[in-house]
């Protein structure tokens, strides 16, 4: 039986990466062991192959090791000289099983940029962080004859849990499932800015839970149009939307669900100009969100909502647009 010997060499291995599940483009520390099995002393360095941390930590570390025992040491099982160093950098973009790599260099006098003599890699799950905001409501044509008395509500749940507001009144505020706003009277051509903004969600693409967004804008001068009424409508929309594909990309609009919820709850929309003017139910998958924000860290979409029927005295059918934006907070801007 023949015995095959592996040649003596200088090698490196990544022992750990800290934190073990980082957020993209945030500092990481990579612990590396370097071993010299050759019969010559080794002088060189280990360098992170990704983006260096511009504020702290060195992306390379010097390595000096005495001579090993060569092939004889491998045959006899002698331990080769080794050392452990730590290099620093920024985590790559979010994803599953993303490779973090270091390169091993040997000092070569007179050579400014010697090629690496080896490398090692380590795979990580890397997360991203996001913010969602409804930017504006655009009235192309009101539901009423002249002006609509506009109110809005928005609910965003991440894995079934409410998200924090981007504009908390106090650092001790508990996240509320639904936000409400009133905008007053507006007619054709009005662009109304909203303050609906939710933050504190993200995670590893494809592994993070779903984000569900429900927003409802209405011309609501009728009695019973307070927050509890709008909250009830969003509850019904969520029930109607269970199992319905109303995805961020390619899933169609949930406007029909919002209109159906209004009809189920409030009969006033059959006898007055009051009623829904825009609304949606959207399910956002984390891998889709990562894909649509990968180019520049934002994704903005404007959705059009042709109005639902109202009494003839109200004039033409309403027509509104809603613009919303996802911002990838963890990506440098």
C-alpha cells in the first residue's frame, strides 16, 4: 500500500467571524490562524478581501513564523508553527451563505503588490435593515363634487408584530399597530404628504418573516369615521386578504379588498359621497425586498386607484394615486 504525502506549505483558516450574523456594511472581525509547515521561516500578512472599515480596525495583519519541519514533520505528526491574528472590515451585502474571504500574502522584497499565495473563506447569513413610508396621496379627481375630506390609516406588521414609528413622540412609546392622519379638504390636483413611516424591520433575505402593509384613504365626513372605524376596516381587509397574493412585485393590487371592507362595514358610502378613495393590502417577501433595493438602496412605487361607485350627485368617479418608498437603511447612501 502506498502512502501519499501532501507537500509542506503555509496555509490559513478562518476560525470565526464576529458578529456571527452581522448586518450588511457594518464592522466585522475575522479571526484567522496561519500555519507554516515549510522548512523556511515565513514572513507575510493576512488581508480581508472585502471592504475595509474606514473608521477603525486594520484590514490586514502581519504574520511572522519560524521554520517548520517540512514533510518530515507531516509524516511524524509534529505540530507546525502557527499563530492567530484578527483582521477587520465591513460585512458584504445581505444574503444567505455569503462568503467572507481573507488572502494570505508572502513578503517579497521589491514587489509592491505580490499575488496571494493562498486564501480562506467562511460563509455567513447577513441581514439588511429597512424603513417603509407612504410618501404622498395624489388626488387626480375627488370622490365628491368639489373637495374630499380626507383621512388615512396605515398598518404595517413584521412577522405579525407592529413596527415602531419613524417619528415617535417619546423614546418610551410602544409600537402601535396602526397610524392615523387627517388631511382636511382637498380637490383635483392636490398632492398631500403623509407622515406614515415605519422602521425597525429587516433580516436575512429569504429567511426573515413577511411584512404586511395595509393602508386606507377615504373621503370620510360621515358619522363613525373616527380611528376605531378605520381600524375596523383594516381588520376586515386583513381577514379578506388572508391567503390572497397581493405581493409587492407581480401580485396585483389589494384595492378591491379595501373597497369590499368598506362596503361590509359602513352603509353610509351607498348614500353619500363618502367612501374609500385609495387603499391596498401588500405582502412583502424579504428576498424580493432585497432584490428591488439592491441597486441604490431604495424602491419607490406609485399605485393608481380608480374610484369606486358613488351617487350620481357626487360627479365623476374618483381617481387617486399613492406613492410609497422602501429605504434600505443598512446600505450606504
